[in-house]
């Protein structure tokens, strides 16, 4: 019995290598029958840090809005659109009001508070440029026309009342970061023409060599205004020189502005039906002169420790001539006339009493 089984065992052992030799050919057929698999593309996007210590905005317990020059470039307004117009078009919860009727004197409304060049409003927005608060000392007003729009790298809108941003920061804070030669090298120039005699020239230049860099920008705007007797001229320049190494950064920047802005205020509705360009009283002229120098220094000790220092000098003057203001001489004459009338009435009354 054992002798008869040996040929059968030998036959089985001979068939095993043949079956094993067929497995590699059958494996591709089994794989080809399966549905093809596609690899999913994963894009990793870095979170934009906010100004200051560079924290990601996702770590800030507020709806921080970050606007960059790319948003300004696609603005429906002119390429040289003012900062309030950029906020009103691209930021959430911000509105624009032009009570004065002038392009360069708008009111930016946010959370019930305003950033306005006019006194008497509900001022409650703090405005910073490279860490320096640029609200005017008297009334916390904001001179939008003195901001160098050609040198803006990014803007942060931080809502809420935060004592870190100083007094009267009730609605929020707006932080402007300017350009430098390290981050914005190259040269550009643009000239635009618009309605109502608007002409704008904007130039900028930046570059670096080794550890040194420079950036300069200027804007010149003239317009006749969309209303009668409303010409405006705005001139702004900005310059920055920077030096840095692996752990240090030193920047010196200068901002200057010399502007003649006219906004002639509201008009009665009856007058608008006759002429939409008419003004009720004029002129309402504002001359803004501003010079600011800033020195910034930074030292990075480690990934978690950094030392920043800011020193600045700011000199500004605002001269206003308002056609609505009453003349002091006219007021004195009216007071004298009223006094004379009262004296005559008293004299007549005394005369009547004497006759009785």
C-alpha cells in the first residue's frame, strides 16, 4: 500500500511548482480588475500673521481682517484709492460716509464708532502706522489724506475695545504696515486721469544690497471736485532705510504730507434740484501739514523671545477756513445795535413815567 502511494505523492509535488509559477501572471490580472485609485492633492496654506509680534490671526480672539496690496489692486476704485475706500469695499462691517462731500475727508464707520477728520463725531477708532498712533491729539480725529497709500504693505482691522491700543479705542484699531526694500524691491510708476479734472501720479522704488535696503514712494493728486468751488491738492511722500542681519533689524522712515483739501458740506434739497454740483456756502478749506520720523529696532533672542522698540517724532498742523463761521466784527455790531435799541426803549419808558 505504501509503495503504491509514492507515485501519487510525487505527482502532487510536481504540480505545486507549476501552480506557483502561474501566480505572478495571475496577480496583475487581479489588480487590473480593481478600480483605479487617485491620490488627493492637499494644499498647505500658511496663516497670515498680524502686525506686531507676528501671531497667526487664528490665535487672536477677534475677527481680525487683513487687507493686502492685492486687494487694493482689484479695487473698483482707482489704483490710488484712499484707505477708507479700501476698507469700505473689502472689509466686513465697515461703511463709508462722505458728510463733507470731499474725496479725502470721509468718515469710516465701524461698530457704531467713526474715524473722521471732523470734530464732534463719535470718534472711537485708533489708527496706527508702523506702531505709531497717528490720530490727531485734539479730538482723536483722523487725517486720512496724510496716509502714504503708495507705501502700504498690509492693513489689519482689529475689532473691539482693547486697552492695549490706547485711550478711546472703543470700536477697534486699524494697523498699517509700510513697505521696505527687503520685502518690496523693484520700481513702478503710474499716471491716471479721471472725471472732474482728477490727475494722479504715483511712483515707488525699492531695492536691497546685502544687509541694506531702501524704499521710497510718493503720490501727487489734483482734482477740481465733483462740486463747484471744490478743488483739492494732495501731496504725500514716504522714505525708508533698513539694515538687518540674522537677529537684528533697524529701520528709519520718514512720512511727509502737504495737502489743501476742500469739502463744502451739505446742500439744501431745493438747491440740488436746480444744480447737483451746487454748494450752499464756500469755501470750507482744510490745510494739512504733517512730518513724521520713525525709528524701529528689533532683536530676536529665540523662537519665543523678541525685543521691539519704536521711537518717533510727529509734527502736524491743521488750518481750517470755514465759510459758515460768523464774522466777529458783525457779531459785535449786532450786539451794539441791540444794546442801543434797549437803551432807547428804557429812555422812552422813563419819559412816559415822568409825564405821569
